[in-house]
C-alpha cells in the first residue's frame, strides 16, 4: 500500500495494512533476539571438533601443535568454537579452474589498462 493512497474512505484498509506490517516487524525482532541469545559462544571439546571438521583426533592434535587450526587451551584441555572451525574450513577453499582463469584474465586486463595509461 502506498502512503499516497490513504484517504478517509480507505482508512480501515490502511490501518489493517499497518497492523500487518507491525506484526511482521515484531516477528523479525523476536527472531533476532532469540538468535542473539542462542548464539552465545559455547566452546566445544576435541571430540566434537573432530566430528565437525571430519578429522581424526591425532590429526587435530597435529594441526593444533603446528598452530594451523584455531583453538584455545585452558590447563590441559583444548577448546574450539564451532564458527571459527567452519571459517577455517572455508578459508581452505580451493578455486575452480574457471575461477583461476577468470582471475588470470582480470589480472592481465588490469595490467593492459595500466600500461595503456602510461
């Protein structure tokens, strides 16, 4: 509904539309509040980390020792955060041949433009 359409005749329709919009906004706010409460950073242990990233325990210990995986140590226990492990996995993404070719083409084109401006 457009604000220019509001007149005395269609006032009930406009109010109904606004009530629907307010209800939708209320739901979005409630969802946001619930997700922010539910998204507390809760550390996971080595077993859960192994399951999450699909690696054996000795492999995870080796990655920790080489400081290749994000972790926290308190005493003799290792802790991990799920979102950090998932980000670590994403950072290891290999480019496809198509993406590499596009990057190469973009690089060559940028060099051509730079040389043309000299």
